[in-house]
C-alpha cells in the first residue's frame, strides 16, 4: 500500500504548503 502513503503525503503537502 505504498501508493496510499504517496497520496496522503500529497494531500498533507497541500495543507502544509498553504
């Protein structure tokens, strides 16, 4: 389930990048 971690990191990046 590495793809799930990648997606989560992308979503988190959007929040942290805000």
